[in-house]
């Protein structure tokens, strides 16, 4: 513990001043802009925990002995895992990137690592590098690969002192604790992830919050030696973006601001109280059912309507949606998840231009729905038909000179009037009110 505190004291002095100087490189800025166009990604939580079919926190939540849990690896054999099938499904869903749990809080690596045999290649009878196969399949399908990477660890004995979680798994009391060794281990693994699998779109950290028992959030930046870790990522792959799911304002070296289970600016999930929306590219992550990791009971799937409303609402805030699926232990994606993804893809095939490459719309959220925009086009996403009064939607006259309007799904011409006194009054054409998101495309004379 003493060694830990000395190390931290040194870090605090050494790095705080430098961190403020972070200037993203041109490659990084270009990658941020590309990310901002993508708007839809798939999150995958898959690991040994999937075998216990009760979510990814089971080791901690059920106080399972960490060595006993590790024995699951001996039985990990996802006989139906087929990376090409996954990639084709995600392509059909219209996803532009996939964020995969390379190592979750349980400490098991789903990739080939030289740091320990507790990984899918050296520690399981399966013996195949899942991350490697996934990388190849995604790249072939032109889908980017991002890595989820856990800071928090419930398995390693050098992760010491413990933070908020992982006290009941039976690790020896700090005897082997060596924070410096843990930080070095993470740097080695990040180097592996960024050199073994081709271009990586982003590293998505999670678990930073575990240490807030001892330190303020600002101090944590140095405790975790973030400047060095972020610097390593950016130097190995300058276009690899960094996101950290710490639930507070972004720190230097971060390129994406993530929002767990909420669209930017809201806090219905309880994780994001008081969190301001920054100027960085934004990303909301949410589950397709209730949980991140596979659960065999009580999965409570969201409806297609809920998912498409979420997609439109995130895009209307200028954010991407990272939608999670939890594969089964045999390596297949649960049928309900796959069906929902295909249906989202079918909607995107027709309406994708109102989502991809758009920015937050200039018309703020209304009872009937939301807006997105691109150049001189404004997209009105009607999410709640019952809230359209008198069959019309009125926009402020100042929005600009409207040249024409159509329904995006079938090109039906939409009538409108534009007067200084009454504003732009759009005659909403008849449509199937059960439609999840009915989009009108309005073309203005000048960029909005
Ligand atoms: C939380 C959980 C974690 C999950 C993540 C996804 O931070 O700890 O299990 O991976 O959210 O957003």
C-alpha cells in the first residue's frame, strides 16, 4: 500500500501539468469526424460469464471464488461461433462499427495475449483467437472494430488496493499487490490489441470509477496514469479514438464522450447526474434487452419501436447509438436480438440518409418527434403520430426558404405553405400510424 501511495504521489506531480497540453493530431481529428458520421454501432459483451448466463457481473455479484470462476475457461468451447455470420448480421443491421469486450472486469482476455495464459487461445479447449477472427470478418465487411477494455479487474492479484468492487472473490489480501505491475500489464495488452489486429477504431475504457473510493476523479487521471495510457494508444494508432465510460466530463486524451444508457443530456438511468455534454463526438450505449452479458431468464427485450425511437433521438442530439447484444455461450447471437437487428437494418436501408452523416437537427425535440439535418436538408422524424395537431407541423419561418418536401420512404410529395406570419406549415401526408419512425425530408435553399 505504501508503495502504491508513493507511486501515486510521484504521478500526481509528474503528469498533471502535461495533460492539459493534449492536442489531437490530424489523423485523430479525421477519425473523430468519421466516427461522427457513423451513427450506429453494435456493442458485444461476451466472455466466460456468458456460460453462467446471468450477466457479466456474476463473479462479483455472487461472490464466486476467482480461481473457481477461472475454471470456466476449461469448458469454454463456443462450437457455433462464426465471425463471418456475425459480421454479415451486423452489416445487414446497418452498423458501421462493432465494440467488442476484449477483456471485461472478470479479467479474462478474449484475445491472444502474452501477459498470461488466462486467455481464449491458451486457456480454453477452443484455442482460437476470437478477436482475431472477428477483426478479419469485420474488416472484410467494411465494419470498424473497437475494443471495450476494462480498467477494473476482479481476477489479478496485482490489482491492489481494491476499489469499490471485487471484495468477495477471495483474492489474497494485498500480498502480491503491485499497482505499477498492473498498469504495465494493461499497457502491454493495449499494445497487443493495437498491433495484432489491424486498424482499430477506438478503445472504450470502463471501470475507472472503481477507484473513486480513495481519490477524486481528477486525481484518478494520474492514479490510472491515463496520460501515458492514452498517449500509448494515440502513438501506436493515431486514428484510434479513446472513450472512457467514467461518467464525468471528458479528460485530455479522450476523443469520444460516452453516455451509458441515456441520450446526451438526460439521466434516466441514474449514471449521469449533472454530466455536461461536451463538444467531442458523442455516443450513447444501450442494451437491446435488459442486460449487457447473456442472461437466460428475464431478458426483457426492447421493441423495434423503442430501438428506432432511441436511434432517432440519439442522432437528433448529434450522437451515435452503440446497441449491445450478448451472445450465448455457444457463440450464437440470441434469435430475438438478431431479428431486431435485421428489422433495424431494413428500416435503415430505406431511411438511412436521415441518420448516417447527419448532425443534431435545428428543430429541438417536440411532442411529435425529433429532427436531424445534413447540409440544406432537414429530416423530421415523426415518432408519435398522435401528437400531430390538425395534420400539420409548423416550423419557424426563420428556418429558411423551403424548396420542397417529401416522405423519405416513398418519395410522396408533401405540401406546405411558408409565410412570415404563420411560419412553415407542413401538411403531414397520411401514413401508417404504427410506423416506428416516419420521416419527412425537407429541402431548403441554403445550408441550415
Ligand atoms: C457498466 C458495467 C459494465 C458494462 C458497461 C457498459 O459500466 O460495469 O458491466 O460493460 O456498463 O456500458
